[in-house]
C-alpha cells in the first residue's frame, strides 16, 4: 500500500520529477526524496505516513548487489539484445514483405526509412 501511495504522489505531479539518488545511505535517500516530494506540494503528514516503519531490507540490497548485469559495460549488455532484435526485425520484414509493400503503395509509408 505504501508503494502505491508513493507512486501516486509522484505520478500526479505535472512537472518532471528528478529521481532522488540511490545506492548510498537510506536516510540520505529519504531526505532527498522528501525534499522532492515537498517541492511537488506533498504534505509532510502524507510523507510521514508513507515512511512510517519503513526500513531498508538487507536481503533485497544483497540480491541487488549480486546482479551480474551491473558489472558489464554498456556494449556487453546491449549488443546481444540489439543483435537479437535486429535479426528478428529482418526475419519479420522478409516474412511480411508483400503486406508491407502494399501498405507502402497505398499509404506512402516506406517499408524502411
């Protein structure tokens, strides 16, 4: 319920919200988050209610830090994903070539840009 309340508080804002930095001290994160929320006119009472009894979960932090993906460079992470999507896109272009050609002919939408 608390997560929904926090999400609703931030989702209802009309201006962009900068993310409070994470990865450091929990209390520092809560302070930064609270300042952002106050700037969005979220009352201290609402924040106090949302944060009541909230503590970091060491197991979640340990699991997060064990994720190997964060030890990869951008290229190591992205290239396999990009290459597999490109291969699928090429396969789908070939599979639907006739349909795409008709769409291009009728509506002027190019198959490839």
